[in-house]
C-alpha cells in the first residue's frame, strides 16, 4: 500500500521534537528546540501563532486539553527542558480570521495566545506532558525520574499537584493517558513501562511492563478497545515496536473503606506482550502513534524510516507502507495520526471551520517532524 | 582542578599520532598536502560544499554531467531536492574517512590535563569505524554510521561521559547530518560501560546537556583547538 507525502511545512531551521494535533479542532502544535511552540492550521498548513518568550530552554512536548462540556477554551500545555510546564490559552475574543487560500501567504501571530501558568516542581528537564481524556488531569514526567499528576481549576490558572510518582529508577521519557479510563502509562530510560491509577485517594503504580531491552521512548494506547479493555503500543531504542494488552485487574475488591496502604490486595494490573511488530527499524525508534480511526500504527526513528502497520487479526500485524528517508537524511522525532481536514478552507471565521465536519471519506493523515525542522504530512492511499 | 582523577596518565608523543601523511607518504597525492589539524582538515570539504551550493542556486543547468548522473540515483520523495542530498553526493568525491574523524576528535583537550585526547590515547584511530550500508540494489544508503570507541585513561574515570559528550558535540557540529554518531567506551575499559554508553547515545539527554550553560562552558574549553598542532 503506497504512502505519499502530500505536504511539507518548512517550519524551522532547528529540530522539531514533538507534534500534536488538537483532538477536535484543525490545529497542530509543534514543540521545537528554539524554546517556542508554534500553532499551525490543519486547514491551510499556515502558521497561526507562535508561543514564545516564557520557556528558557527547548520545548520537548506539547499537549492539547480536550474540549469537554462547558470547557470551551483552547488550552495547550508545553513541557520544557527548563524544568517547567507552561499553560497557554487562546484569547477567544481576539483571535482573528484565519488565513484562507487567499494567496497572500501565511503570516505568524494571527491568533493571540496568553501564557497563564507555569507549573514548577520538577528538578530538571520535563520530557513529556499529556492531558487526560476529559481534561481533568495533566501528567508530566522528567529526567528527575518522577511522574507528576496535576489537577486544574476551571480557569486553567491554578494547578494542584495530586501526586508525585517515583517508582521509575531512571528518566521518564513519555506519559500517555488511556482514551477513556483514568489510567496513565509512563515509559522510561529504565526500559520499563509503568501504569498508574487512582486507588481511593492515592495514585498508585498498578502495573509494570518489562520486556524492552533499552529505553522506551514513546507509548500510545489503542483508542478502539471495548469497555474494560486496554492495549498499548511502545517503541524503544532496542529497535522494536511492541503491543501489550491488559489481561486482568486484581485486588481492591473488598474493604472499600480501608486505606489502600493497609489493604492486603492493592490494585494490580497484569499486562502481557501481545505482539512484536515486524522489525524494520535500525536504530532507536522515537515515536509511535495508534490511529483511533483506522487502528493502524505508525513508527519513526533515528533511521529516517516511516513505517505503517496494520493488524490483520488480533496480535498479528503486517507492514502496509514504508518510506525511507522520510525527512531526507535527518532523524525523525515525532509521528502522529490526525484526521484530514479540508485543505480548501472557506474564507469564513475559524469558528466555522471548527464546526465543519472532516472529509466525508474520513480520511486520515500522518504528521511527522524531524531534525530538519520540517513538518511532513503523509497519506496512506487505499488500493481498491 | 585540585584533585585530578588520573594524576599520572601515559602520554604519547605528538609525532607518534596517526596523520594523513602516514598513509600517503610524501607522494604528490592531493590529500597529503592537507594539513592535519582539525580545522584545516574540515575546510576543503566545506568550501567545496559551499561553492557547490552556490552553483545550485543557478539551477540545474549549471551542473556538469557528472553531477547530474549522481542526482538520478534515489527516488526523491515528492520531487524535493534539498541541500543535504546534494551534500551527500559531494562526499562521493571527497569521502569522509577515519583519519578525518580522528583529526576532528583527537585534538579535543582532555578536561583535566593540558593534553589532547589523541596524546592520552583516549581516542585511537583503529577504534574509529565508518559504516555505510548498501541497499538491495547495491546503492549506498544515504545514512552512514560513525562509531567511535573511547579508551578512558583509568577504568573508574568519572569524566568518561564528559569526554564522550565532547566528541559527540564536535562530530555533530562538523559532520553532515547524514552521519549517525555512536560513541562507546571500548569494551573492558570502564566499570560502568553500559551506563556510559547508554547516556552518550541518548539523543534527548545529549540535547538537554548542550543547553546547560555550565557544561557548555567546560565543553567549549575542551573543543578549543590547539592551533600549534
């Protein structure tokens, strides 16, 4: 199945560390080594905002707060090597009309963004930040070996730290929330993945996944699992991509009112390796993404290779597309699936675009970012 | 530094260090005329590259047959031809070899002695490997690996990571982006070999370390080249 590059945004001269498409809006956030984050329109691929001036070192990771219920604000979290997490909110009054296909080219600074909070506490570089599915929790992780769980107030200005989780023995590279449970996974330089959940009022480590033979760089959950099920994909410097599934949850059955520390059966999840995906990469694999739309997985890494996998039956995966030198000779740091937005946006307010449905074919794209500073947009084309 | 970790290292004479002349003798080979200091070694490639890229600005018409032939090779995605591809073509004319890598890194100063890594035999030419692989069609792949194995002067040398980082930074700054750099401690020469190796090849840690001003200060001291070499 062929893969084709449909667009390339020459975003930066420097490294792009991480990319995140907004879960419901046609916006893409980029974390870069020039201490700023950029917002691009996925309708036009033009930049619409530059978030800078607040972080003192590279921004390593970006995460959008999902919109839910009364929460209508557009909120981005940024994790930086300066040891802090930044919270940014789009000014809903002042953002102006998005540049359409008017031919006058894109320009930066169309949207007004406000830096509203800096979350301090990590001892050194924050490597990753992620909002939970309903936006109530924010997780961050650092080279200081800890994972922090934060809770925001309604204005996203006051953040309370609910837990500092210190079970990892080395840097924590990545955190990811389950798509509908309040379950967090973290990946580490100590070669393990850990799972965390709330047990009464305490956040506890509910599971540990051992199997990778080197740093686990990135993890992502299966978004299509049924009630009570969970699967995740992980990629590692050991050159493998693996899928894990939760076999059972035990403990925490009786004695609901006894504090977890006194209970004999703390909550525990048993995770098993379901598959090692076909091995294509040579060198560390830096990113994986599990599509909520097609169920496909994409992986990228230091070798510049982009690989797309599809599950033919449970636990059995095949490579359906491969692209060498996807960022020329440069390493690729991030890859993520996104729904495909109309690239021929009308000239209306962006507010209209927000309501517009994606293409009827429900096509999806892969967005990758590399050391060349480019953001590349890919489509897997179907053979009929 | 008050208490050197290794107060009494073995030192090689400058004359014993490998140079370009050693390979080519005093023949009329063009390469033999290159001075072997790090900076000079890097310049010919750079100036060639620069003149080549200015050529590119004039459009493809300005290229000789030779250049065009090389540009045919890989199927460039979406017809994009960027500088780095052309840069790797240049290297077919002027390949980067182990001696050039040695010249770049042997001149780095040791963090605690007024000597170079070459003189201390921390960096040795036989421990430098350039690995380029060919694909199924026998074409050289664009990406090559440079592996440097360092030999710490003592097995508990706590400066091994700093030295390794200095080597990595020098190579990252000097080599074209198509090179993947791997720095390892030579087997059996350090107590915590695997830890040091893992750290030195963790891209994120290296990037973060390079944003640490204090560490950068130490590194730039190490990387200041000895002009008298």
